[in-house]
C-alpha cells in the first residue's frame, strides 16, 4: 500500500551511497509497472538498494528500494526510487499520484522538489513512492526478482 506523503520535512542531505545508487538508474517510462510492483519493496529476500522485484515476471521495473535514509522518508516505510523520463513526468497518472501524496519528486541530490512550483518538472530527476508495509505479508509471494523465474 502506498503511503501518503505529507508536507516536506526540512531539507536534509541524502547519504552519498543513496545518491550513487540512484545515479546508476537509467531513465524509465515504467511508472505504471513500478507503481503496481511497489508492494514488492517488502519482499522477504530484498536488501537495501536492491532493484525492485516485480509482480509481473515478464516486466523488469527499473527502480531501487531504499529501506531508509531518504530525506523526508516516513519511518517504517520503504522508498521505491526511479528516474522517470520527461514524458512520464508529463503523464496524468503521475500528476495524480503527486497530488494524492503517493509520490514525491526528487532532485539530483535526492532532496524533495516541491510539486507546486512551476519549475518542478525541470528540477526533478527522480520520483519516489513511499510504501508502507502490507497488511498481509503474503502479498509479496508473487514478487519475482530479476534473474528469478516463477
């Protein structure tokens, strides 16, 4: 389940290892797949900074999972971070996720970018989804990590 992201906390710096891991992400247009697979951030075999497993074995979401350390990340949540293409940022589904508080735009240093500014899309490099633990841990049973076969 995605957690609503409230008002941005005071801007703090992300640890350098998180920034380096995010820099390795290629631009992706897979926001719908990343959003659908976000529950896999709680797959039992997953480690901090691993690639996001998928709920659809024929897809390969290009996103990493952060257990903590992202500025503004609520305690107990995991962040799924992707590098969206400009076309993805312009899509209505992303705008709706941002408006609903399900997603947060991030700059190059993984600091939150306020979505209400007109220049937000110009400064946004990453998109984070904050995911709370699923009520039923069994929902992650269908998650398939890269290189695994169902």
